[in-house]
């Protein structure tokens, strides 16, 4: 019988730097292979909406806890955490401001990871204008 | 049973708009954890920094836990409060961080956030002070119900924690 091992992940989505945007919230979810299954903890979550402080720091702080334990028989399909950041546009609609993903670290101990974020762009100029007006920017259906 | 010692101190805080701060702290663990010795919550003294704007508390933490399972690994949560010359107390930030799981000495910087009210509340907060506070302080270290909350960034709490683990290898846990 294949041996089972457990991976316990404890940590937080600490903060973000988004120089152009404010009032952002983030969603995280874990993506993993067929041999993995979460045993306890939350597989996805939505954070609070945070805003920048008035002083020079300009960081967006969430301090959002991540607690999950996975059970697996195979390192292939090692879990990744996918983070999506959303914020309001000029008209108040919720628009995606960034997507990013990183693998859960492989070695035991404390780790810090900084995830660069990217946003899909419309392919045609006309779509860019209509999406700015309608508030429906291109988004991934499955991050 | 495996054992964990957390020995260190809450050094101080920086990045808050005013000094004269004190910190209420606590350690939250899951159901399988038992406190063997030490205090699992407390409150520091109020510090008025004379030089610079970093408030130093040097508040010792020395706790000893025994556990039957890894779930509910200790989380240290803090609430930073400001005390003004009239003795009133105002909340300046909530924050939490997990206790490190690898043995050794760690310097932790715990970021904090403050609940943000609507703009009339923020206007009166500017003149009178006092702002919204969490009714349920579990929200500081859990993420389940945060999506309706609006917050703003606050300062950072600095901690130094040494972690000592015992008997984890017996249970097949690599730390």
C-alpha cells in the first residue's frame, strides 16, 4: 500500500503593494494534483477590504490567516496557492486587479514569498473601451 | 505527547501614528493542545518613547504546550491600544502571526490593521477619537468571516521568539 504523508501549512497573506490601486480584497484558493486531498482547514477564503494608510508606507495590510493540512501519497501535484486581488473601479464595480500563484514551500520551516501579480488585458482596443465603461474587465473563469 | 516551548518577548511596535502604546496579547491553540506552564495571554505596560517613535515593551513570553496533534498550531494575536493623557484607551491595531514551526530563534514582524468606519465615523474619529472595534475578537486570527469587513493598514509589532520542540520525530513529524 502506498504510504501517506501529511503537509501542514500555516501562515498568512500579510500585505500587498499596489501603487495604483486602493481598497482591495484578496481571495486565495489551493490547487493541487489528483493524489492530494485537504484533510483539515479551509481550502479557500476571501479577505477583508483593506485600504492604504495615509502615511508614507502605502502598504495594503490583510494579515489574513491560512491554515490547511493536506494528505498525499505523491509529491507530484504539490499544492499551489492562487491569489486573486479585486478592487473597485471608477464606477464602483469590483474588478480584478491581479492574479498570482506560487507553490507551497517544499522544506519545513518559515518561509516568506512575494508573488508578482498580473492582470489579463483585452486584446482589442474596442474591448478595452467597452470594458472600462461597463466595468466588466477580462477575468479568468478558473484562476 | 509532543511538546513545544515558545520563549521570547514582545519587543515593541513601530509605525503607529502616536506613541503611548500598550499591547494586549494572547496565544490561541487548537483543541488538542494543552498549556503546561506559562501565561497564554497578558497585557504589556504603556510605553512613552522619549527618543524616536518606536515603543518598546520587552514583554516576556514563556509558554510550554503539549499536544497530541498538529492542528491548531499556536497563533499569537495582538491588539495595540493607545492611552492618551486623560486615561482614555483607543484601539490602534489588530494583528496575528503563527508561532514558527522550526526550532531556533526567530525575529517576527507582525503587521496590524484597524477596522475602518464609514466616512462620517472617520470624521468624528478625527475630532473625538475612538473608532469601530471588533465584537468577536476571534476574527483577528481566523479568516472565515472577514469578507464584510473594511480595514486600513496600521503599524507593525516586533517579536522575538525562540522555539524548542520535543518528541516530534517520534510521531514522524519533520520540523
